[in-house]
């Protein structure tokens, strides 16, 4: 079992910044990738960014240059620094931990990010 606790969401004006954190506990040694997805009202959950234990990153073009994902393996924590936020970034952001071999996904409860125009 892996438990994920997210923090750092909130309300910000367009152009502002937020930093999300996600701390993992439990069977952390089985985790290969950690990262973030988001889901806006009426839309499917979509990838924001994921990072492997050795630092490889995958993220869509929509966030490149604005969002930065990082990972502190010693603290079992992944961060998402979000800059130049846009109203279309408004969503619930979910932390995910993906296990090696099984590829099983653990999800956090989500944190709301709201960007006002």
C-alpha cells in the first residue's frame, strides 16, 4: 500500500504561481514513477507531468516551459512548480505513484487549483 498526501492548491490570478507537493508513505520502495494528473469539470483526467526515480520526465506541450516537476527521493516527495498559470489550468490536481513491474497506480485525494482571469 502507498499513501499519498497532496498540498499546495488554492486560488491564484492568471499569471501567478503555485507549488504543489505530494508526500508518499508506505511501500515506497516499489514506486517507479510519481507525478501529477489533473481533471477539469466535464473533462477527462489528463497527464500534467511524471518523473521517474532516476529523473526522467514526461509532460505534455501544454505545460512545458511553465510547469516544473521535481522529486526528492529521500523525502519521498514530488513537487510541481506551476508558473504563468492560465484559467484553463483550473482543475483538481491528483498525485499519482506508479509501482514498478505491476504498473499499479495509487492516487491521492486531489487538490483544487483555481486560476482566475
